[in-house]
C-alpha cells in the first residue's frame, strides 16, 4: 500500500491542490496521512478541510486546528498568527468545527506513530534538534514516527546502540526504512520554511519500505492575492515567496 504523508496545509488551497495532482501523477496512493495544521495562516480554510475530507485519510490535530476552534489558547501565537487565527475562526462551518474538534492527538498506523509536534507533546513541541529528538524516541513505541509543525523536512535516526543523529530529508532520494528507529518530517504543504518555497510532502510505500520526499511548484501568487483580498497579515503573505 502507498501512503501520502502530508502536513501543514495551512489553508493554502493552491498548494494542496498541486500536491494532490502530483500524487495522482505519481500513480496515486491508497491513503493519506495528514499530520495536522490543515488551517491557519492561509486564505482557504473551509475549502482545504472539504478537499481533505474527499480523500481516504486520517489526520491528527495541530495547534492551528485547535486554536481556530478555541480548543487551545493562542497566547503562544505571534500577533500575525493570532490575527490569522481569528479570521480563520470566522470562515469555518459547523461541520468544519466538528471535524477539527474531533481530530485525535496521536494516530498509530502500520509501523508509524503520527503526531503534529512531537510524540511527547503532540500540539506544541518543535522537533528540531537531536537533543529533543533523543528524548522523544522514548515517547513512542512503533519503529517510526511522523511529525510536522516545523515545516522543515528532516529525518532523526536512533540506532540500536543509542546514538541519535539528524539529517536533512532531500527530495527525490529513497529513504529506506531499516533497523534504526526514525522520526520523519515531510516538510510543509502550505507554508514551507526550509528556504524552498515549493510545497513539500512524501510518499511511503509499505511494499518496498521506502519513503520519498517530493517538492511541488504551485501558483504562490494566487495564494498571496487571495490572502491580500482577505486582509491577512502582509508578513504571512510575503514569507510564502521565500519559503521561510
Ligand atoms: Zn504549521
């Protein structure tokens, strides 16, 4: 079975649509694993939830998903993120609110644990250093864990001898799953932050035991125009151009 691993769509319908088209072009998948933050920042929260719900998928809760429905506090958000969150809350239908409210913190499927931030602190923790990663390897039981939240494609590896290392997750390179336990971040669909503005996602093939990252160009300008029309913060509009 093939699975698409997507995270941090962030209400960017143009990016999400481009990723779904890319998945189809590559032969499609049986299921989508979504690592949260479907909404927040971007101009099309309702449309992104609606489109995700048309796919065979599971999704965990992200901080923006729960903040948009008041389930977590926005006190830790910067002013731009908080403003986008207030706007997002006004765009959601009753069904959207119910969908976001029912998202679980953690999902276990196949050999993978799925969370948004980290297995230790699924909503808020950023898994961006080997020190934090090492502590988190003790917080899930499956061989592999998938995380989002930082919007940066990364792979943390934990060897049988207890060494933890971090590496970039370059696109178009087959990552073979082996003995080492791994924490994998597929990057962000709707707001990449690794300096590459293209949408980022991965495909896992359970038959070959390989995960591969893909980058997808999309019409960034159309998303930015929609954000400006909706009065979303200019800093959030600008950062899409740089992937930061
Ligand atoms: Zn996010």
